[in-house]
């Protein structure tokens, strides 16, 4: 508000100063034209009336024609009582002046030295050279204060005889400037008052959401992510408020996923470790008969592999996010990889009596990507699809090409994913099966790893689903542009 008001004050000072200069300049110009007209009128009479043979020198002419000149000067000054006129001889000495008493200005009021009324040598030199003098000052100390004056030289037969001067105070201009200044000052005060009120409400409208964000940010720092900011309107602050609320929602979801992850990891670490510890203690203590050692050692081995998978996934995420895992793109047949994944899960497919469909536009379709990384996410997506499929439902892998991109789609009929869960499927530590009914081994890292790998290939992955009916995961890969026969031959050799 202070800055806004300062800008207003500075602008009005500039405007007032500019207008003052313009008005004063215009007033001086108008007054100078008036003085010029009066001086020229008197000069015309003197030039016509002065005859050196009849009147002698210029001073004698002035003495003889004093009454007539006084009348002329009175008439010329009658329209403007602020004008005073006087005549000087060739030496710069005042020899006649307007003697009328206008009640406002007299000669003694304007002269600095009434005893010696002689204009300066500088002004006298200009006049004697034939130049008119016009300015708004004290005429080199001749006047008591600054006046607007206009002087015209008088010549007779080419010889400088004297000069006629008309001068006046800039009273009218000063009065106009004074009135204008008062008017502008009053206007500025009203405008500043109105501006204060307007700026207060405007700034309050803009700063209120920011203050609310500040309070919410402090709340976030204390671990509470429930605070939200009212986003009203479509301006930049409202957009910022909406972005802030989105961030708050993301932080809240991330916090919930973190807690869920800690609970899941704690469970997934504690359960196998408890199992391993219990069975080993049983074997050591002799509680488990020797003939059952092999069975329980197999259980222990399975639990160790489960721990290994969990640690491996955690390390995988850390390496990908740190940029330490390097992907080496090679051309390989994605259709063949899909077939291999189906064959490796044939027993599970048969156990669930799934209707397996494999659709590929061509027998061989080559993509350019890291083969092992793609196999990891392709297998993980298919594993989840089989795991969450309804018995006797459809399990489908479809591979097709559009332009330079190959689309790989995995579809299954089963539980699907709820609309609330869909936006978070690819977030780390997220599990839609919070009850752990079917997903007993996962910790919500597989889909996050899949997205990280696909994005590292500058491609896309997404999911579509209708809850309790179906689900489809799709990801894209760059099609290999090399000759397919050469790729097939190279792959056969490998």
C-alpha cells in the first residue's frame, strides 16, 4: 500500500510540475504578446511623431509631447492595470513613464533604484544594435523583482534614439498556478483516500490466500497435511491456491503411502524373519523331527527368496532414481518375449482355467529397448493380471504398431481397480489390495518401477479399468527401424 501511494504521489508531482511549467510558459507567452502589442503601438506613434528638425533631440521631443505620451500610455495600459510602460533615451536613462495610479502597481513598486533609473549596459547594447529584448527576470537588477518585460528600440535616421518598455507582474499566471495547485492537491487527497480503500480490499483479496498458504505450510512442517486454501476466481493467485491444494493432496497421499509402506515392509520383513527364526530354532532345539527337516528348510528357502525380492526392488528404485541403473537399448522381438512369459506361467493359467488370448499384428515385431528391463515390467504386469483374474476369465496380451511406436497391452477380467485408486497405481508403496487378500507378497513397488523404466525409455505407460469387471495395462516402446530379417537372424544366433 505504501508503494502504491508513493507511486500516486510521485505521478501527481510530475503531472503538477509539468502542467505548472506549461501554464507558466503559456502565461508568460500571452503576457509577452500583450506587452509587445502595447510597446509596438507606442513605438509607431513616436516614430511618426518624432521629427528631429522640429523637435530637436529625442529628450526635447519627449518633454514637448509629455502630455500626449502620457495619454497614449494611459490608454495602452487601460485594458490591463498590471502593465507599466516607460521610455528611455539613448543613454538608457528613463525620461518618461506611465504615471497613472491603478491602485495595484506603480513605478516605484517595481524599480530597484528610484533615484537612478538607468538600464544596464548589456540591455542598452542589445537595443542599440536593433534587437528587441523580452524576458521574465529583473532585467539585470533594474527591477526590484522578476517581471515580464518587452523593450523596443527607437531609431531616427538610422541613429539609436531610445527605447519604449512595457512590463508587468505575472500575477494572473501565479493566481492560475495557485488555484491549479490547490485543486490538484485536493484531488490527490481524495484519490489517495479512494486508493487506500481500494488497495486495502484488493491486497486483502490477494494476500488472504497467501497468508492461508503460509499457515498451511507451517501445518505441513508439523506433519499435518489436512489444511487447504480457498481458491476463488480464475486469476494467478487462485491458480496458485489450486496448485497448492494439489500439492497438499499429493503430500497427504504420499504420507499415507509412506505409512502404508512402512506397515507393509514391516509385515513383509517380520513375517519371513519370524518364520525363518522359528523353524531354525525348532531344527536346532530338536522340536522338528529330522525327517521333516527337508520340508522346513524348503519353507525357509522360500522365505529367504521373498526377502531377497523385497530388498532387490528397494535397491532397484534407489538405483533408477539416482540414475545409476543404465539401460542399453537393443532390438528384440517383443512378441517372442510375450510368448515366453505366457509359457512360463502356463501352470498358473491352467489352474485358474483362464481364456488365454495372444494377438500380435505380425509373428515378429521388433522394438528398441533394454531387453531385461522390459522383461521385468512385462512379466510383472502379466503376473498381476493372472493373480487378480477371476477363475475362467479372459487373459489377453495384444501387441500392435502405430507409426514408429509399438503398443503392448495386457488385459484381464477380474477385480479391476477402483476409480479412486487409478490415479495412484504407479505411485511408490501404493497397494490397491490393502486387505492383502490376494496380494500377499507385494509391497506396492512393482508398478512404480515399471513407470520409472518406461519413462527412462521416453515412453508411456497407463492403466484403464472398470471395477469388478476388467483391467488393462498398456505401455509403449519405440519400434526398431532396422531390417527385420537381419534382426531375426541376429536374435536366432543369440
